[in-house]
C-alpha cells in the first residue's frame, strides 16, 4: 500500500506508452499447413477455418520437411519507441532531441528510454524541440506470475539432480523408471498449472506439455522390449491435440439428415475416430446407423448393410493388442480378415460401399487411405504409425516421415517445428526452437535430456548451463523467487558461481531476514568478498539512519576497520566537544571481546571507565585507564585525554590514602606525556585541548587543562611523593 | 508460440516534471531509485517501489544544464555524481530521510563536463569524468575523507563519454574473493570524443596511462559502453558516433588486440547517440537520432543481429 494519498501530486502515475511494431506480412509464410497450429487446434471454432485453409492450400503442395525452414529472419523487427507525439525522421534529425536508452542495472530484459536534448538549451531555440519529460521503463520479459509452478518444478529439478547419484540410476531398468517418474512429475506440474491459467498462457503451457510428453515417449523410454510406441503416440495425439467437438453447422447437418448413412459429415467424423484409434466411439458411431429390421422379412438392402456394419464392428473389436505375445501371428490373421471383409463388400450404394472400404483400409494401414483422411501432418503421421507400423521403434519414425511431408507442410510456429524435429530425432534442432516457446521448457527439458546421455546429440555441457542461466536470471530479481533463481545457478558447475557472484550483490534487502538469506547464499558458495561487501552495504544503510550500534556490528562483520575507526573517533570527538558520553547505549548493544576491532575495543573500555567512575569504583576505573594507555588502542591524540583522567584519581588517592596507581604506572604516565607532546601530533592535540577547555573548567568546574599537560605533570610529581610516603 | 505472448513490451512512463529537456535517466544499483537530470539545471530523485513512483528530492546547484548522473555503489552510501554544462561535477549524498547534501564540488575542468561514471565498487569510490575541454579526470575518494584528482589529456576538441571496464579480469571464472580486492582486478576505463577516437586508459605503477587508441569512426564518437563480463575471456566495448555507425570492439583475450566489428554493415538512418549493455552483457541497446531503439545480440558466428522474437 502506498504511503501517500492518491491526490498527492508527488505520486507518479503510470502513463500509457506504445511500441508500434510494423504490421506482420503474412504473405511471407510460403505454405500454411492444413493442420492447425497446436494452439488453434484446441478451439472448436478453428476447425472450419482449418478446412477453409485446406481448400486454399491444396494438399500435396507441402514441401519436404527438411527443405522447409520457417523464415524467422524475415520476422525480426525493430522496436519503435513511439511516444504519443507525432514524430518523423526529419523531425528527429533536425530537432534538438534524440532517444536515449539504458539497460536496467539488475534485469537483463528491462531498459529505460527517454527523449533527451542533444544540445544545452542555451544553444537552441525553444521551437527546436517538443518537450517530453517522461522516462519510460520497457520490458521484453514476461511477468513472472507462475510462482507456484516455478516452486514446484524446482523441487522436481532438484530431485532429478539428486537421482543421478542414486543406486537406482546405475541400473538401466530402474533408471528408465526414474526418468519416466521425473518426466511425469514435470507433466503433472504443467497440467496442474494449466488448470489455473488464463487463455494467453494456457496455449504456451499446452504446447510445453505436448513437447514434453512427446520427448518422454521418444527419448526417455528406451527399452528394446518397449512395443507401446504407436499406442503411446496415439494417446499423446488424442490428449494433446484432441479431436475437436463437432461444429454447430456439422451438428445441424447430422440432425437434419434423413439418413446418416449417406451423410458426408458422419463419415468424416468416423474416419477421424478410426484414424485416431478412438474405437469405442467409432463403434458407437457405427451402431447409430444400424437400422432395425424384422427378421421374418426377406433379405433386403438394410439387412445387408447392417451385417456389414456388424462385421466392421467385429473387425475393430478383434484388432490385436500390440503388446500381446502372439502379436505377429495375430496381426497377420486380423489383416487377412480385414482384407476378406473389404473384398466382400459390394453394395448398390457406392458411396456407402466406398466408405466401408475406406474404414477397413485405414484399419489395415493403407497409407493412401490414412493420409487422404488426415487433416494434418501430425495426425497423418501418428495414424500411419498406429495402423501401418504398430510395432515400430522411435528410430524408425524418420523413415516414415517422407510421404507425410510430400503431402503436408508444417506450420512455421515454434511448437510445430519442435515436434517435427523430435520425430526426425534431431533433438538439438528441436531444443533450438524450444527457446521461442518458453525458457522454462528449454532449460528443464534440456537438463533431463542430458541425464539420458543425449549430450553428444545436444552439444557441449555449457549449452545446458546457458539455458538454465537464461531461465534463472529473471528469477534472481523476482521478489519471492530470487532464492530459487540462485539455487538453479548452484546447479551450473561452469558459470554458475560467476553469475551468483555478479547478481548476489544486486539483491535489494530491506530487512535483516532477507539480508541473512543473501549472506547464506554467499557462504554456501564461498563468496567471502561479496559477503563482506553486502555486509558493508548493510552497515552503511544503518549509518545513513544514524543507528550506530547496528552499523558497527555490520562493519565489524565485514572487517571494515577504517569505517569503525571513523565512527569511534566521531564519538570521542563528541566527548571532547561536550564532555558527554553519547555512545553508552551504542557500545552496550555491541558484543565486544578481546578479538574485536581495536577502535571498538577501546570505546568499550572507555565506556567502562566512565561507568566505574560514576559508580565510584575508583580502583577498577584506575586499572581500566592504565590498560587503555598500555594497550595503545586509543587514538594517539586521545592519550592526553586519558592522562587528564588520571589527575582526579591521583588526587583522590592522595587525599584518601588509597594506592590507586603503582609506581610503574606513574612512570608510564610520564612516558605517555612525552609521547603526546611529540611534535607529530602537536597540531591535532592543541586543537583537541582547545575544544575540551570550553567545558572542562568553565562548565564542569574540573581542573584547568592545558596543552603542555602541566596539571598532569604536577600531579604526577605529587603522587610520586605520596607513594614514597606510603612506602616509608 | 502465440502472437500475444511475444508482445510483452511492458512500458510505463514516469513524468519527471522537469521544466526543460531531460538529458539523462539513471537507475541506482538495485534499480529502486531513479535520478534524472535536465536543462532546467536540476536533478530529480525518484523512489520506485513496485508500482509507486515518488519524487523524493530535487537537487539544485548547477549553473547550467545537467548532462549526466551516476549512482555510486550502495556500500559507499546513497551517493550520486552529476556533471554539467557549467564545467562542474558535484557529488551528492543522502544523509538519511531524504536529506541530500552536496559533499564535493570538482571544478578542475574548464568547459562543459559531459559524462560521469563511477568505477566498479571493487576499486573503491572512484569517478571518471569527460569534459569538452578535451580532458578526462579521475577522482578517488580516500579513507581520510579527502579526494585525489588526476586530470588526463584525452581527446582534442572534447571528450564525450566514459565507461569503466569490469573489475574482474576477463576469463577469471572465480572472481575476487577472500577480501582481497586488489588481486586479479582490472582498473581500466574507456573514453571517447570529438577526435573520432575511443581510448582505453589503464592504471599502473605510474598512475593512469593511455593504454590503447581505437580508430574506426569517421566523426565524433558520442557514447562508449564497456560490456559486463561473466567469466568469459572476451572483452566487449561498444561505441556509437555522429558518423551513424556503431562499432563493437572485441578483445578475445587480455593479450590479444581489439578487433573492430561494425554492428551492421550499412549506416543507421541518423546519428547514434547512446549504447547500453544488458546486465549479463549479452544484449546491446542502441538509440539513434531517428527515434529508434534497437536491441542486438551476437550470434554463434560472431555476427550481430537484431534481437528476435519468432513471431514478432
């Protein structure tokens, strides 16, 4: 919530700003596939459009897949900065204004643009420019609003990293299971996320799911005994690119049809169901055109047709399961049945005869029948695999693709290109296109593929890291996902540490909890210099708001001796100026021991001296004073002040006959007097005494101090006599 | 990828309320504060807190248009440097609760100071300034609170911009660690000027010395920007000029020479005024006088191409 009310004029509001990309020239797409792009395929309404396109772009015009490359370069474009004023090139060239640009200091995909004056206003006329005093923040990145998804998938990523060092991983059979489990966890996370998404992101995540699942089928399951490829592919097709519902128009045609058997829409739908292996639905469809006839009547046309329908249903039901042991023999027998049935169908109604034959041809794996009824390369390919090559392996698929791409072309969208390349077993190229879909997909899919020993095909290991880093970088500056971002970097052996080092200092922290989390990352990664640097920044932040205790604690942690000395000297100066101890609370809040910084240690001892005096523990106070002088931890120009403090104690000792100082101490005091009066510190000493004089005698009524330490020297002599007297 | 997805250019305009042309806009180290400066002789400071942008201070003191501003690393405090047409460089400090004060006035230049840039924090508080008097000055803040200034003859007619090299020596995968900032640290900066040159300055035993002169532009060089380095052995420097070109200078290793690569073979339609690298040093943003901002990336062949989105 803003601290300021809405009517506060100092609160800046967002102002609209437009980038205007030039219109896309759709004519650059040389061929548009008859198969809708994945995202369109989900929409029922898109079907009609698809078929329209089918008419425009005749089947067979598609080019060989490998010869076809989407014209990505033609789609590159300039980002036009276009403030809401009418500008043209000449205007900009001749006016005193230009566009300036600066990248964001922490986010690679954000930048600032503004209109700046080329010359100072002293040199230009007012009409030479139109004042635009706004600054625009622009971002090429997506808003990260999938926090839960990122959190969840990071856990899977971490599990996947751990899995490679497990016992199961070393055994081939259990490795496949592990891989499939991991892959399945990712898909589950995507599916779960899809349910919570808006339409725009939905398409991207659906594309991601279809690619991920296809990779699982094609790459992660590699057992020689795996014979479910065709079944898995058809399931994949139906799940990821389901057959759309009938359009209203098609439904009307079916409703209004006097005889479904002669309705084109009915058969079109049935072909699709057969192509896609959706047999229960296909059987229901077929049953719907059975016409009840009384058995005692002589054989008529309807009974013949009913028999054919029943035979086709029987044939469909008899289709062998691919995974059964006697598949080869069973498959041959079944194909023979199909063939016989096909030959036996002779009807007056040629349309009906052809339709039944077509169904049987599709079931028998006739390529022409399959491809002529398929709407896209993907549907055609999977149907061909399912019906003609039900036992093929993933490596056989590229040999099947030839006839597909003679008939169909592929949409230039990234998802279609990725799918095509996966079937071609060109995973390196496929990943290259994944980057246009989503960095999450590219990084996580690549990471898992590396674990399947596909690194030779994909490229050097650093490529995996680059992708992970590209994905993780925007997370680093995210308010809640930044820690996950760093965790990803920790999984990048080559460049991870450099990136952590570059970014860790750029994480803003406004509370101690976040600060400690940042330091933990430094500690875990051995970033001692950065840890000190961040701790210094924390100290400086407290310094700015004059919380000196915290400042000193952080400077002590960072080993900033010079900064500590400055703060301690500031307190001592305050004492010299006013005679007041202003650092009691500050020093009491700092844990000080003998290893602490010298300046802090002295300040702590000096504070102790004053409290002892206040509490009239004169003996202990005298000892602290001696320690402070002996250890020489105080600033040299402050020695004189300490010597002044000895005067009232020596006087007190003499007056009360208490031996507060030993002879040796007195000798030392004499030595320090000589040191203070050393010419090297003469100037600063004189200034100090002048400041101290203001309050020492006049305000507080203490003895009159002087630069030559005369009162100290006099008292030393007197104290010496006192000691002699005591000795006697 | 859907068409909608690629249109992610979020753009938020912030009205600075300057009374004259803006000359520079600079975000602080964390991107949470914005400083802008203007021909109205003021500097404005904004707090950017999520969607709230709040003007917190207007700094006055310069006697001419303020050209550039630059934030120091936060470990030195909330400190901003500004330079002006009045030939002066000011260092401003926030003493807490928005209490900004000028803490240093650097007036060794005899003409407009066109650019200021703080060095990498590993080098301590150190500031480079470029002036129309043809000189470049380097200010170093010492522990006792005093400043040390070195003035260098750099570009005849005038120096336009300065940019510091990353402190890490390129290729050093593990950077400065263990609290020893003087080990493996590069102390260099680049300057450019009206003599059509880009110069590299390095600090050695004898102080600051001109290390290299890069010739390639045929007119005044307006801006120079040294790319951040993330452990790669290459060093990149971009310069843009009145000659309507952008040159990317590439040094493959610390000992190899600088190689000149034209960002694109043909000229831009107008003078190119500013270049800026992304945080990771992989994208170069170019702003030219024809009101266009383009983003560029190096491909695997070492050529520079405009940043692309598949279906933009």
